[in-house]
C-alpha cells in the first residue's frame, strides 16, 4: 500500500531555465560557466553550496574570484536565480490534494539562495505556507548530503520511520531514480514540464 510521496523540486515541481542562468553568468564574465552548472548535477562551488560545504557569502566571494571582477552579491544572486521559472498552479493544487491522502515530503538538492526564494514566491501565496504542502523538507544544503547518494534517502526513511516499499519517489534525474530503485522505493521518472496527468489518475482515483 502506498503511504508516502516524495517529490524532487527542480525540474519536477519548479520549471527550470538553465540557458538563462548560464547566459546571466556569462554576462558577468564567467566564461566557463557551462563546466559548473548542469541540468541535474552541479560542480565545484555550486555543488559545495548545495551540500552546505560553503556559505552563501563564501559562494559570492568564490564567484568574484572566478570572474575576476568586483561584482556585488545581489548581482550574483540574481544571475543564479535565473535558473528558476515557476511552479504551475495545477502542480501546487495536486500536492494539496495528495496531502489529504498521503504523507508528502520534499527531497531536494538545493541551496540557501534558491530554496528561500522558491518558498517565498511559489508556496507562500494564496494564503498558503510551505507546511500546507509538505510534512517535512529534506534539503541537501541543510543535511550536508545530496542525491544520488543513498545516505540521504536512508536518512529520510529513518527520520520519518517509513518504508521504501510504501513510498513513491518522483524525480527527473536518472541517477536519483536508480538509487531510489535500488533501495526499494516505488519511482516515477518525471520528464521536463511533466503535467503529472498519469500520476493524478493513479494517486487520486
């Protein structure tokens, strides 16, 4: 019996625009930004930020070194936020419906710049709060561990005392899905701009 739903954030709930983000950093003089920012996995300072190994301030300082320019924190922040589009309203409504039947969690590789912005602009509107959508959020930068490593999945299971076999994991990254499969989760591999019509039929029938 399915009891729990675990969502990824980027590319699953919130739509992404990597091209806009890359272009924004290029405008700052970050010519090799393609080597740092990927669709599913980040590297170097961007990965360190996601895994909580550097602070937001250290991230801004590191970007200034890489671009060799005195760029303000806010300009760098805005460039990094270009990665994010929005969460369609129908997805927000879908989560609220699921929450009435299942325990719903967020398991996201994210960072202290993106996540607060997403909460403020996407979840805290129409009288809602983040807690209306998720029983708990498991965030890479807070836990200092990230997908696709199995430890973050195991941490979620153990923290909430739930079973993988009773849990559906939804992600757009193949490596993340493979890890979840290996641990016994039920899985759904989301495609870009997925509307979840099939899931709605299966989960809300």
